[in-house]
């Protein structure tokens, strides 16, 4: 059994999670402006969409 595609998918998923964590860490606690919140939501949506794609690829 070749686990290389699964390993690559997991690495990409870990990278996406790190992107989310960096976005959260970069966010200043006092910065609660709606535009900044929407930017963070957009980044999270992108990362979740990437994770969904990875899951679909591995399931094939």
C-alpha cells in the first residue's frame, strides 16, 4: 500500500492549520475592527476549504 498521497495530504492539512494559527497569533487582542474580523474569517474559510479538498482527494 502506497501511503505517499495520504502523507502529502496530511502535510498539507497541517500546513493549513498552521496558517490558521499564525493568523490568530498575528491578530492584536485590541484589534476587533469588523474588517479585520472578516479578513480572519476569510482565511479560515480558505483553510477549511483546502482541508475539505484534501479529505476528498484521500477518500478517492
